[in-house]
C-alpha cells in the first residue's frame, strides 16, 4: 500500500459550511430554502451574517462563526484542517472586490489541499447536493502530510 496517501471518509451525515458574499446572500438563502429537506439531514455551519440569515429565514439550524472579514473564513478553514467540515458551499461574488480576499483564497486553498468538495456558485451546489454521495459515505485519498513533512525534514 502506498503510504503517501491516507483515506478519509466523509460520513453519511455531513458537516456543510455555508458562506456567501453580501451580493450573494439572498441567492444562498433561496438555495437553502429550496434544498431545506436535504440540508435538514446534515449539520450546518457558516460565517456570521450568512449563518444567521439562513437560520432566521429558513428555520434550519446553522452554527455561526465570525463574519468573513472578522476571521470566519479562517475559522472554517481551521475546521477543515481538523476534519470537521465535509463540504463547503460558498456563493462568492466575482463582480465585487472583497476586503478579505486573501482569507477567501486561503479557505479555497485549504479545501483543495484536503480534497473537500466546494461549490462556488448555485449550479455547482445543485450538482453536489443532488449527488448520490450526499446520502452515503464517501472515501477519498488525501496526501499523507505527516509522512511528507517527515521526508522533507530528512532531506534538509
């Protein structure tokens, strides 16, 4: 077996992070309302205002972190590293400059590093939420970072 990779399992019940830039919050709320039945079977969390607005307007329970500009994106990224986030739905606004753009890029990068599914728009979110993997466990291989670090340390 190749020890360069380890297998992670995303469980049947997923922890889904919901994030939306200001110009996309209404779209996110509508998407959550349209997919309320599916989302209600999973654990939801999100950044500050987005989490609060989804909870208030859809009745879905959403654990809120800080708002994005106040570190919420970084909190979600840390949860990914800890294995506590299985899926990210992030409705980003490509037409509006964001003051916390470096944080957003860091979040997207860490999701990619840990092979976490991430949707950046409604169409991708629709594909993901209707996937057969939403109702089953999913195994995926991720780089064995501990081994990679040990090998780098040996060669320095």
